[in-house]
């Protein structure tokens, strides 16, 4: 004798199976592009229902940028490289009073924009001479030129370098070395 299935049981089983498949597909798609994740994401997931859980962005920041500058007083006299802090350590009171937050955020965003624009300038012209006329370059130069000078008539050069955050195995790498600018 065939028993009639309860509609509630069918409904709950169907929903449970759907959610279980969705969960498994989500777990499989969280890793680097594999054949399985590519197939699920681009062939099965037509409505983009499989989430991609990344930290703050689709491509989280994995590098720290450092902005350094030095002065040239005479042809043979150079100052030591000084780092202009792009970010700052958070203090207990930062949530209440942090007047430098916007300035640091703007400078950080401009540095990232400058770094992102370097490959396109290199592709188009073969060198970086036109980069000096870009808005991010001029803003970084302005920020660097605001610091105290060694003498009245000096030239300033800045350097952008990147490091791998907390991973200290690799040395910081040079991204950009500017020419000397009179400030």
C-alpha cells in the first residue's frame, strides 16, 4: 500500500536540499579559480546567487605603500630619506577625535591611484615622463613639498615603495622614483 506523502515534508526536504547545494557551491567558489568554481560561477550561477566572501573588496589590499622623500641642497649634498606616513596607528580616542583621518585617507587613495596609473603610462609612452602631469602625481608632490625644507633653495625628490604588509620575508620594492622638483 502506498502512503501519501505529507506536502510539508516534501516542501522542507526540497528547501533543505536547495540550501545544502547552495552552501556547498558557496564553499567551493571561495577558493582561487579552479575548474569547479569556474563552472559553478559562470555556467550554473546565472543570477549571481553564489556569494564571494572577500575582505572589504573583490581584490583586498595585500600590499602596503610607503612614500619617502629627500632633499638636494647642493649637487653633492642629499638629505636622508624620510617617510611621510600615509596611514597612522589607531588610538583609543580615534573614534571620537581624529582630525588627520581625512588627510591620511585622501593621500592613501591618491597614492593607490598613482600606482594604478603607472602601467598605462608605461604602455602608452614607453616611459613615465607624462606621469608628472597627472593629477595623482601632482597631489603627491604637493603633499611631499609641504614638509619642512632643509634650506630655502632646495630640490625635493620622492619615492614610492611597496611591501607585503606583515610578511617580512620580502624587502620593500621600488615602484616610482621621481625627478628632483624645486620647492
